[in-house]
C-alpha cells in the first residue's frame, strides 16, 4: 500500500523522480475544455436521440446496447471535450485492434445524470473528476478495479497513488490534473496579481475588464481562501462573509464565464480572467504577454480520472484503454498536444525541459501548499446555490 499523500501534494517540476470512428465534440463545449465543475447545474435534459452522425451511431442506440454485452472490438468512451483526439483513438485501435468511439459531456453532473437515467449503458470508460469519483463510489456506480489487469500504476508519482478522494485508487486512475488561478496581461498590468485580493484592491482599474468562472464552488472557494477559510467551507458565517465580499466586486466583473474570456483576453478587451491552468497554458501560446499565477493564499487543485462504470459492457476494452493511457509516451504526448498536466512520472520525465519547467502546468510545490481539492459538501450545496443565485442575479 503506497504512503498516503494529501491531494494537494503535487509533483515538483524539477523532480527527477482498424480505423476508429471519428471523435464527436458537442457544440455546447469549448474546443479544448468545457466548464469543469457545474456542481449545482445538473443537466436535467438528456441527449437521447441526438444523432452523432459522424460516428454512425446515435445515443439512442447506445441506450439500446446497454442491455447487451456489447462488442469486444469496440469501446465507447464518455469524456470531456479535448481529452482525446483522432490521433489518440487511431493509435489505440492500431495497438489493440479495438475501435474506440468517444462521446463528450459538458459537466460531471450531466455525465452522472445520463448514467443514472440508463442512457449511458454502452460506455465502458468514463472520465469523472475527483469529487465525482467520491459521489459515484457512494452511489455504487463504479466497478472496483482489478489491478491484475492493469499495467503501469507504478509509473504514477507516489503522491497520486493514494488520493483522499479514492484511497488506493481502488475505483479510478488519475489521468490529468491542474489548478485554478488568474491569467493576466503582463504588458497592461505592471503589478503581478499575486493573490485573489488583487481583484478587490484594483477593482476600478479592472472594472468590466475581468471575468470570473461561471462556477459557484470555484468563485466562492477562491473568496473563502482569500479570507483564510477552506475552499470547501460549510460554515454559514464564512459563506455569508464571502458573499458580501463578492457583492462588492460584482459591479466590476465583466461576466461569469468559463470559456468566453479566451478571445476577449487575446484581443486585449480583458485584462484578467479567472480560469483553469490547462486553458491558460493553451491561450498563453497565442500571446506572450499573458501570464498565469496561482494565488498565494491558495486555490483549487482539480483531478480528472479514468473509471469503469458498473454497467460497462466491455471490461476487456476498458482495461486496455487504461493500460494504453498509462504508457509513458502516450501520456507525454497528451500533455504536449492537449495541455494537461500528467500525473505519470515516467511521462513527465519524457517531456522536453520547456514543458517540465512550465509553471502554468507544473507549479512549484510552494505555490500549492495552501491549495485544496474541491470536495462535495452534501446538503450544504443548497447554501452555495442560494448565494450564487443572489450574486449572479443582483
């Protein structure tokens, strides 16, 4: 059993430690990353019957297949937009003989709702985030992993082998991680926004030229951390205090968005955006004046994983995908091509120095000491929801 490591203890970048069917991206997601955590925006409407004509199958057909054992030479994957591309799917097919078909979801909640409604019975691999792994374990929706069928878990950094959200990785394997922080135009903002407090201290200068994520837990969490509280606080007084701070800032915020800030910050219309590190890393490649920072009072660390739902019809294919994704060169290529930090130590060691030392992807340990993973808060989510409704409608 590996040593227990807290979820926010992450790798130091200086450490040395047949043809697949086309990928279809939802038009409701961004080209690379959708809104990651919409804790309280559960998608009630399903996508049943929507034709995914590029793949030659429909979600209605997926549902119909849920009662069968599925085909051993075809693997249906349910993932985030931007986590796979055609090169990846083609290589998997070439190495295993299994045709991989990827469908995407736009939030953890919509993925969960689909599986619970029985419409996702053909999926054998899913990509839940860390907090959703916890929730799905509690709901008995995930297959306990058979490690005799998995090769390469020792390649993970030790700190990723026993996370709090899934001790011993008994139901999931980490596939990517990152942080939430601030992307800013260093040419137009001479002072580095070292902490969340910068937004309040400079709200007039930033007025209508900054955006916050369209994500209740991230926005409230960041404000809570600035005040010295936990990102996952369930103290009513602390949430009230955070809400009152946000109400002061609200008139100066251009919008709450998790995607639309991209073209705006590239054009210079925005000076600063709260965003995810993978998005920041992508956009920074298009403008050398853009810089990313993890606020010093702390932020969130997110993790996305591979898991096998209990309804999976193709267990052999699911384990083949996990083994494929654990291959160091595959994980390294995903990090390079798709801008996601890898938890795979051997993959990290294969990355070129400029990526290993890219602190937007691999922040130094000192920047992560006060960061936390976002955790479920149970019924207290209603309190978050109430404040979010008041804030965004004010």
